[in-house]
C-alpha cells in the first residue's frame, strides 16, 4: 500500500471510530486529579468544511510521531489518537458546551450568545475560506460573461430570476437550479449575511448535505448554480466555472485583502486552557506544517 493510500486508510479509520464514541464520552478539558495520567485522545467535532483539514493534519501528525513520547519525552508512551467528526458549525459549538468533544470546528464567526455559554472561551484561527459562485463549465453563461453582480446573485437565489434567460435574453429559457448548503449551517449563514440580507433563498433550493455534494450537484447539471467553498472548488479545479462577484475574482489575494466579500474564518474553539498534549497538536495545526496543509487543501492559510 502506497504512502497516500496509508494516509487515506488512517483517515477513514479515524473518522469511522469517532462515530462510535462521540456523544458517550464526557470530556474534561484539563488533566485529571494530581497523579492521574493525561487523556491521550483528542476529539474534534463540527464543521464539515474544516474537518478534512484537521483530519489530514492529524493523520500526518500520527504518522510522524505514532506515540506521544516521540512528540515530547515528558509525554506518556501512549498512541496518538485524534478523532474528527462532523455535524456542522453549530454542532461544534454545542459539543463544546456539552463537553462531548475537546475542540469545536466552525466555518463561520462565533456568535456572542455562543461565547457566553462556554467557560473561559478560546478560539484559534486556522485559515480563511470563501464562498465562490459556481456554475457548470458547460453552462452557456460561462461563454457569455464571467461576472455577476451582488444584486443578480440575490435575484437568482431568491427566485426573482427563475430562468437563465431572465439574466440575459441570449441565454437558454431553462430553469435555474439553485444549490445551497443546509439553511441552518455556517456556510448558508455567511451567504445570507454577505449577499441575501433580509431576503430569503427560494424555498425549492436544493440543500446539499456537504460542500462535496453541492459541487457534485453542479457538475451533474449544466443549469445549476451554487456557492462552493473556495477550498473545495480548488480541489475540483476544472469541474466548476467560478464567477467574479461585482467584478472581484475569488482569489487568495482578494480573500486576504477582504475585497472579495463572501468569505468566512475557519476556527477551532475550546473551553479553558489546553493541556500539554492538546497544545502540542494545536501548535502543529497553527505552525508551518499545519498551515502548509491548509494551503495544500485549497484554503487560505493564516501564516506560512
């Protein structure tokens, strides 16, 4: 089995294992009473956008060190176990509040009301993502223009424009198929705030369970349009046609400067002071190796 296949297998095992233990473990964020060994499992729960990044960094960390004493001689001679599960940004917050995970993963800002529920709230910026307005490369719009205004996007996603010919008379009189993430998720909250404002997305919009599923819907239907994660769209380069928004391209530079406005942070949240093992893995995520993985997976790192 090749190196990449081994990593993929380890990643699949990690994600499968978490299904069995999430929700039945009441975790403490600190080491136990004096003399009690550190718990060597670290659990992450939340955003399906951030989860593959953390899982990939975790798999690499595990492959590099295998046991905690190889990270630091003072750490226990125990296997490194980093578990990652998804359920959305809101679930990441709830899991930290309920103490059923160590770290919550979010692909949006944390609300003040959520921070108030978490004792000694901490957050760590892992990277930056954006929502790109994506269509199928075979969509006739792709040969006509490469840009939509914010107002046009709002009219498309609200249902004011129902057919492609409503955008331009030269386009086919075909129904616009709108694909979104679940309306209670972090991605949709960012899109609603950045583009829709007080206007609701059309009721018959297809709600995809993940960004990967959203992209699949677009690649399978030439008349579909959706907001694809910048990272996921980079992973599917060539399969999507990304439109500028108000003339601004969804590029890494424009995301960093803030000129491309449909963007969101990728965050890890925590309650209290991380113990030594958790801090060691946090340092990996936020250091050059972890940030290189963030970039490799198509997102914008916060440092390199």
